[in-house]
C-alpha cells in the first residue's frame, strides 16, 4: 500500500494535542480540525488515555502524527510500528539513535503489515535530536559533535536505513536538505514559535515562516496555539504565515 503522506501537498501545520484528557483533546479537534493538516498525539495524552484517543481523533476525520519516539531493541520497535500502522496514524516516529537495524526492521515490518492487511502505510520518521538539547547536554552524554553535526549524521543514517524522513530542529533543516538527496524525504520540525511567543524549554527555534523557507515539510506547534486566548485564531494566523512563506519561497525559486 502507498504511504499516507505523499508529494508534500498537505497543509503544513501539525497542532500538538499536549493535554491530559481525552475530552480536552476531542474538544480541540472539534474546534480546530479544518485548520491544520494533522494533530500530534504525544507521550502525555497517549499515556493518559491510551490508543483509544488516537482512534477517536481519527474517527473525527483528522490525521494523526503519533509522537512516541520509540527506542528499544529492533524487534520491539518493529512490533510497535505494526500496531501504529493498524491504528491508522499518518506518521509515527522512532529514535534514530536506536541504530540502523532498528530503523530498517521497523520500516520493513510496517511495509509488510500494510501490504498484508490492506492498510495505508504510515510514514516512519526518525528523531535526530530533541529541540531541548544543546551542546552542553550532548557533551554531558559523551557526544562531542555540535548539535547540528550530530543531527545531520543521524539524518543521513535514517535515510540510509529506510526512514521516510526525520524530526529535526529548524536549525538543521538546510543542512539535511543539502546532504540527504532521497526523494520525498520528509522533515518534520518542532521548536517553532510565532514571533513574540515564549520560547519555553525549546532551545533551537525559528518562526513558522523561517522554518518553511528553510525547507520544512511540516511544522509542529503546541503551546502557542493551546495557550492562546483564541486557539483557532492563533492556528489560522500560523497557517496564513506558512502559506505566505511558501508562496514567497516558490516565487524566489521560480
């Protein structure tokens, strides 16, 4: 079966449902579902509510990026990937730091499951380096490379290992685009903050327009939308900024 995400034509905004109850999540989806291309369900909501919340959001007609960052032995992550495929998510992620075999086996298991069971194949993307990490934290873990160099190496490994794309901070987008030539390789970018919003615990950030101009396929935004007085209006403004940036980039490249 074909990948769910193709040709990069979707609305590029992914709204993070970083809330702690199913009722809050479904309320947000009901209010916002025609604005973003996808919603992200991460560790907090999934741990609180389990896979049922994923099914409920999909039932409402929304697409899901399942952000659980699987990282374990290859067989375990491959099995988790099969279950994510059966859930019907559009994208899910695993840690590139889990290594080439883990990534290859997961990509293969997902493709085999989708083909065998007649399901759409989700895009499997690899997390390079979380956006809260910086050079100091890498050094504490024994990694002497800069965040950019470390993320780039992991992105290259992900591409070589059958991943459909990566999660990478805005600051690594252009490096990855230059180094990875795999067709339709997705870059999903967290650490995006509209101008004037709080940085929170993100350390390597850009505005939505900057991220899109740098080459991101999707940007993930949570708190600047969820904490806004009018979340829908905040989301619409970001989509407008994305569209304007995309039009500007197309005109420049043309």
